C-alpha cells in the first residue's frame, strides 16, 4: 500500500510512535477517518493496526477479506470502510472479536452484530416513606420492617414480605415495585400470594396485606401472573386500569400493555368488573377482555398457554403478527424496534422460544422462518424484508 495516499494511515503510525499528529494532516481527515482512528485508540489497537499496515499489500489483503464480507456490504462499501475492513479483520479475528467493528452511521447486519446480554434481574422498590431501593444492589439482604412485616430481597430475583407478628395497623400501608424494560421480578406477599411481574410493569401492593377485610393490589402498568393464597374471608382484588379482578384463591394472568386489558384464568374462578359494574365470571381457559376505549367487557375461550408462557420461561406465538412479536421482544430484551415499512409488520409468525435465550439467537430463528432480515445499531433493531 502506498501510504502517502492515505493520510489517516500516517496519523495512525504517528500516534503509535507516541508522536503528536501533524496538525495539517489532522485537518485533512474526514469525519469517518477521525471516527476510525478514535475507535482504534479507544480499544488500544493502534500498535496492531500499525504493524499490519507495514506488512500488508492492499489488493492482496482486499481479495482475502472480500469473500468474508456480506454481499451487500461489499457492493456498497465506501472506500474508507474498505481499507478499514482490510485493516481490522485480521486484528479482530486474532482477538476472537467481531470483525466488522467500524463505527458507521449505518446499522450492522445481525450476523455481524455484537450484542450485550440483558440483565433480567432488576427492579426498584419504592417504600411507603418515598425512599427507593435498587434491588439489584441488595442481594440477600433484609431491607426493612414495616407494620410488623419484614422485607427481604433474595438472590436478586424474589422480594419477600413476611409477617413477623400481629399487625396492629388497621390501614394498609403500600409499597410499589417498578420493573424496568428488559427485566422481571418475583414478589411474595405476606399472605402467601406469589406474583411474577413482567418487564416494564408497576405493581402497588400493601405491606400489611392482612390488615383489612380485602386484599387490594394495583397493577398500574404492564403484566403480572398471580398465584393467590386462599382466604375465603378476604377476597383478593387486582385493580388494573379500569378492570377489577376479584378472587378468593386462584392462578391467573393480567396484561395491561395495550388499550385492551386481558385477564386469563389458569385455575380457580374469578370475577372481572368494569367501572359500569358490568361483570363476567371466568372459568379456567377463559379470558376477560376489557376495551379501555369503549369500556366494553367481554369474555372468550382461549388457549391459555401463549398468555402465561412468559411466567414459565417461554414465549409462544400463534399466528402473531411480526409487529406483535417484536413488541414482546422489545420489552423483554430492552431494544427499540424500527420497521422499514408497515407492510412487514403484518407478516405472521408462529413458534415457541426459550425466554432466556440470547436475543441474537431468537432473531436468527425469525430470519430463517419469517422472510425478514434484521440489522442493529446500539439498542435499536431495524426490520426489513429479505
């Protein structure tokens, strides 16, 4: 390679020699060249890059690299990125990394993307006095004792409330559990009820849940799966944005992600009611459907598996649109999604996915079966038709 033709390479060599780069050369660098050099500096790759430059022949190197690049990338690769691909491929392959590490303004194809794993065990507890506790920082720790009830965080996955004695308070004292996007948390209430709370959800609940004649919790947003401890004398009521679900002891799921709120009954018996006092009684494998826009409350027979699969570590799609699929993945893995056209949203997809798999694995499956392709930049997934 004739390095006199490539100012950015001279600058790399000067930096590697601990020399202050010539300011006249620096002034001639393009924005893309500056980004490439900065990337090499940040990742301490200047020495490897400089050594490789001394040894390489551009045409021979490009012919070696070209078959390893995706067809589309080869066809449209700008001149600078061509040199950058030649330069970085051997270095990053030796380091076991992803070879396409150019800081481009374009999304990187799925096969080349390096994705950070999502930490699913995250939640914020808001106490009755307004204090906030980040549960991911308080593993296996007793947090507080309120109204005769102790609060313990176990293994960064279960927030447990245990009544230690007789609660003297006659008024319920509330805490709030906030689950960010891409996470989940389990809650054990003092009456023995267990709640699995899904991503991007907020649940407000009483610390001293047995202090009054009814047990009231408020699903302010998101989704939760309830296994309610039986107590015929104290009904358990979930208030969910205009629909109240009343039970004595049962297992069910409440989803408020959209304007259509759904309560899906797994076992037992529940009564759902809206603000107009319209009621429906659910038996297992039935669902109460509340339309917030029309205030209509109806029920339907359903296969409960897709609606509660998330609480069992799975995601099940049955003739779901790709838009619905990507909304679910966006919430669970904390990625934004952008479709290249609305037409793609209507593509249907069916399948069963392990909920804790890496998102790249799941996107690969969808690419192979759904006739679409994905590219990624930062924490945004771009969806296009194959």
